[in-house]
C-alpha cells in the first residue's frame, strides 16, 4: 500500500455526524475543536429535484502538506505511509500551520495550548483496526484504505451511478 487515506462520498452521507462524535470520543477532544467537520451544502438542484448534500472537512494527509513547510519548529512530519502528524511536545502554538492549511484541518486546543488534527487513528492502525470515524458511518460514506484502491472504488461507483 503506497499510502493510507480516507475517502468521503458525499452522495452517501446523510449528515448524522456519527463520525464527528466517534472522533471526539476516541481522542477525548473538548468542546470546540473538531478534527472532522460534517457541514451541509444547502439544497442543490439534482435530477430535477432539490437535494441536501454534506461535506466532510478534515486533514487530507496531503502528499506535500503546506502545514509542514509552515511550521517553524518542525513539529509536523509526514510518515512513509502518508500519515501527517503533529508532535505536541514540539508545538509552540504559533498557529502558522492552521493558516497554511487549505482545508482548515489543524485545530487549536485551548486546554492543552497546542495545535492538533486528525491522525487517521494511527494508534488504531498499529493494532490492525480502522479509524474510528469509518467504523461508525452507517452508510459507509467515509472509507479507509490505500489511496489507489479507494479512488478506484469511488470511480467505479460514480460510473455506475451515471450509467443510463
């Protein structure tokens, strides 16, 4: 596997926020910061009718993360498997990574005075488990796996939907 990833299929999301709750519970994240956001995209026209879709905002574990370049103390690293992590012992809470991220993924934890973000539940992966958010999604709108496998699966699903 060249790298891990989460993929979000907006067509399957029902906006239940189970993924957000699972993430907060897994990491005991206080009220305020959210490592994963489910936000509504107001009704759009689709197939002659109005539909409400949702968007999943989270760390994308970028191939070339701008947060790494922005961090003045090298507290952010990208592992060989693609997981981008923040070392809270090195973080000086300058928040430059928050400003650099185009996905608004890093979140400031006021209680700990550090910046934090999604880790893809790397502690769970080391035990052979999936990230908490994927386990609770009732429609499988969030899926975990290898980048190549996930993009192929999503492409096949989209092709099947658009086929006459």
